[in-house]
């Protein structure tokens, strides 16, 4: 029997869901579960987020309340509760007409992700000299200003996202030897 694959992407605009996600442990749990076909247990997630399994279970139940994770089929041990993400990824957008509550929730969530991205960058910089040359040489920090129309930017965004899609862990049933997880942050914000 083949396990159901998660929906590709979910748009989140509900302030309650954004607030529920704006917690570092929940961001890490979602990331871990969305990268694994088989899901994970509270104990496995606890190792990733550095919390106890009971605290992690609390976060998993909160994510489930908002339809972000669900119980997955058991791996054979009926006592083991396995969780999986409902979506391979999420996109956050309070919407152009959003009120102050939704804007504040969106900002909190985006800032929580920005903090996580900065922590990863700092971690890389601390250990970069100890990394194999093949990985050191391909790490990239790039900040580029572009001059584009809104239509061109929409095309560029789709092209970049299309380039990334085949490398998502859930799309790679048999990754090549030596493959590792990498964090890619892609932000496009029009300047004033």
C-alpha cells in the first residue's frame, strides 16, 4: 500500500495559524516532518528541537489542531504515534487587505523564520573551515539588486521555485551518494 503524499503547498493567511507556527520548535518540527516521507514520532522530533518528548507532543498536537500535521500510519509498533506534515511546504501571506492582527501575526512568523535562517548562517560560518572543500566551495551568500517589472518578477519567482522543486527531499526517492540537506532562503522584496 502506498502512503498518501502531502499536498504540495498550502497558503496560510489565518492569523491564528500564523501565530501557531511562529514558534522556533514548531518551525523545526514542520521542517523535519515535511522533509521525511515516513514522518516522525514525538521522540524523534524532540531530538531535532532539543525538547522533551512530552513538550514536543504538545507542539505536535497544536500543529494538528490547525491541520498542519496529522497522525501517520504506524510503523508496526502500535504504541508508537507517528506524525507527518499535511503539506510539503507552506507559504504565508496575510493578504493585501489584511488588518493589524493578521499583519502582526505574519510579521511574527516571518521574523521567526528569519531568526532561524540567521542561526543557520552563523552555524555555517563557525564550522565552514572544517567542512570539506567541495562543500565549502559551493556555499553561497548573494545579495543582488535587480531592476524588473512586476510581471518579470513573477516569472523570475516561478523560475527559481521551479529550479528548487526537484531537490526537495520528498521528491528525491533515491538521492545520490553524498547528498546533504542545505538551506536555501529566497526572498524578493520591492524596495521603496
